[in-house]
């Protein structure tokens, strides 16, 4: 916990911590002044007939001034502590978000999406609560306790000291037992929180599938299982901690009564003057003992919160300190060409696997050409094209873009040259214009419409009431699959990149629209190099090169006319979609 916080605090946060410490010392000083005045006030009240009431009024005024100053300091401490805790956690959240944005595809295998959401929200809130509580109590509790114990031992007799020690030992023993029961459960709670997020997100994301198969009860059963386990653990920790407050009250009352009983025992048999003096000191002893117990309570409150926050801090630290698998080079080189791609005997193995998913991939694409990839599901098509923008790095061979190895240039510079359309069309919450102009928010409406027209999206967009200002729901859920795909294509085209990558991005389009969009792209961006993954032979027939993949290996490369005659795998795929007459066989 401290390691995570201290490594992410700025100078202003350290200054705030020092300010809180100094203010705490001042606050405890005034608190102890009140304790001293209580003893003097009690003695003055007992002697009021002889000395009058003026002295009582003065003591009361001093106590009121001290109380007001304590309240003012408390307000300042809380304000500074809240600002410091919020500021520190804000930096943590930003660092975590930035680190996740740096993750390569292989890095996400270490953290599920649901777990990352929990770590960014629930875990971060636990750390914030613990840090805020620490700033408000970690200084005041020990300072108050030490000061109170020194005064108590200085003025109290051995009997009162022993009585107080017995009650405090009892309090500590019970708290230790509670912590031993509760702490292991906090680790389980965080894991179950992840599981709840998984169950909820899975059901919401797949709601159409759930309804189509009438699987609502099945999904409810999965959720109820996790929810019941989560509730069971929460109830256990809640019941265990519920004993804490009444037990503390019992200790405080028992300690006060014990001090009064012991004092009464000693007063019995004293003369009047000695008894009055002892009784005046007793009020101060009772208040000091209360301060000692309350200091213990504050520390224990922090101790109770700390185990859960420590688990959360460790989970956050795992993300922030995760070593990203794809890093920028320290000595980037300049691009030598424009719009070229070359694979030199490239292979790729997923983390933890000794066998390469794809291997021996070699091809060259010149500027303005189209290369297409086709093969059965799982043959490695997406894996190959992910290595072009460095979504993944090859484990053998070399991937070159514009004449240089992609590992020798900055990722930002590389991706600035690439327009990418993912296999699953994704839109961001906002409006249509913002989604198309995603890479360049300053893009004009004319430029946005130009890209949309090429992608055959302008027509349905202009039919909407607000046109390009029409709302886009999260994930583009208010658009059909074909509309989302066309908007994603427009987003990739808008910046006029050197290289366009289409990861099966025409699958939701009918053949006529597919052909129209590809023709417009070739006409409007003739110098752009196009990389296409497709399942339909009709989509790639006109490509300059077609790479045929089977179980991660190249089994053919060439033009459609040659492959349909010489490559059995391509011929089988083609004949499953088109007749021999259509293929010219």
C-alpha cells in the first residue's frame, strides 16, 4: 500500500502530509489543554463558595477557545487530507489508464476486461478510502495516545494504570481475533467482485443470444451463484465487524467505571481537602482514559480498512508495474519508403506456447497494391495482419513497413501511416462525426462526408434527423452490423493513410455494396496499399496478391486466376462459394 502511494505522490502531496502532521500536533496540544482545564475547573467549582465564580468563568472561556481552535484545525485537516487523497488516487487512476492503453494484445491475457474494470473502480475506491482515513487518523491517533498515556502515568497511581492496561489489552486481543477472521475474506471479496462483473457484463453483452435461446433462467442461475457467495462473505465480514463498535463502547464504559470505582476506594478515608483534590484529578483521568481508548479505536479502524485496501493496492500495482511486451526503441530510425510492406520468414507464437501459431510467412507488397489473405478459421490471418501495426510482435523473422523493421520505429509514427478496420466494428459513444474524425477531431464536415461517401455511409447518415450530429450509443448498439462496418471503414479512410488494413471488414456488406466500396477506395486512394482479410472469394478476386493460409502456414500465393488452378486449398474454398463456370474452370 505505502509502496504504491509513495511512488506516485508528487511534491505538493508530501507538503500536504507535513502540514497535516503539524496541524495534528497543534490539535492534540489544545485537546490536552482542555483536559488540564477540566481538572482545574472541577477544583474551582468545589471551592466556589470561597473564591467566587470568576475563576470558573475564565477556565470555561479558555476551554471554549481551545475547542473552537480544535474544530477549526479539524476542518483544515479534513480539507487537506481529502484533497491529498483524491489527488494521489487521481494520479494512480491516470497511470493505470495509460498503462492499459500501452498493452499489446498478449498483455491482455494477464488481465481480463472485467478485472481491469474492477481494479479501476472498486479497488481504486478502496485505496482512496484507506489513504484518506490514514491521513485523518494515522497522526492524530498515536500522538494523542502517547501524550495521554504520558500524562495518565505521570499523575495516576499504579492501581489506575493497571486497570487501564487490563482494559486496553482486552481491547487489543479482541481486535486481533477479529482481524484474523476478517482479513482472509477481503481477498475473496475482490475476486468475487471480479466474478460479479464477469457475470453481469457477459449477460449484458450477450443479451440477444440469451433471449434467442431462452436462457434467461440459466444466466440468472450463474449470477445468483456468484451473488450468493459474494453475499455470504460480505455478511460474515459485516457480522464480525458489527461486534467492534459495541465492544469499544463496553470497554470505554467499563474503563471509566473502573477508574471511578478505584478512585472512590482510595477517597474513602481521606480528609475533605485530599478527597476534593483526588476527585478533581479523577475527571481528568477519565477523560485521558477515554482519549487513549478512542486513539486505539481510530488506529483499529485504520487497521480494519487496511487489509482490504492492501489487497486492492496490490492489484492496482500489478497493472501499473506490468511489463508491456511491446516497447518503443530507444533509437528510432526514419522510414525509407512509402506504402510498402514486407514479411521475411515471419513466425509468431503466443505467450506460454512453444509452438508458433504462424510460421514461414514471406511476401512483399508495393505501394498502391492490394494483398489479400484467405483461409479457414484459425489459420492465422488476423495474427499476421496484427503484426503490421505492432498489435503483436513476431517471434521470428522480420516485419518491414516502408523499408524498415517495425521494431525500429516509434509505434505512434508507424500507426500514423496505417488505417485499421477491425474484424468487429466498434463505435464510441458520441456522435457520427466524432467517430469518423476519431483520429483528428479538428477534421471538417466536408472531409468527414468525403470518407463516408467512399464507405457508402453518407446515404443512411443523411437520412437521420441530425445527420452527422446523430447520437452513437456505446459500442454503436443503435446501428446495424452493416452500418457499423461502413462507419468504421469511413473512420479508417478519413485520414488518407498510406496503408489500409481490413480485417474481414466487408463481411456484413452485401456483395454489391462490398464491390462498390472497394472500387471507390481504389479510385479515391489509388496510392494507398490495401491489406484485406476476407472469407468471400468475390471480395479478393481482383487483388494483386492472394495469400492462402492453412494451419498457420502459407500454402499458396499469387493471383486468383493462378491459385484457382494450382492451389488445392484455394480451389476448395472457391468451389464452395462459386460454380466452376463462374471461376472459369
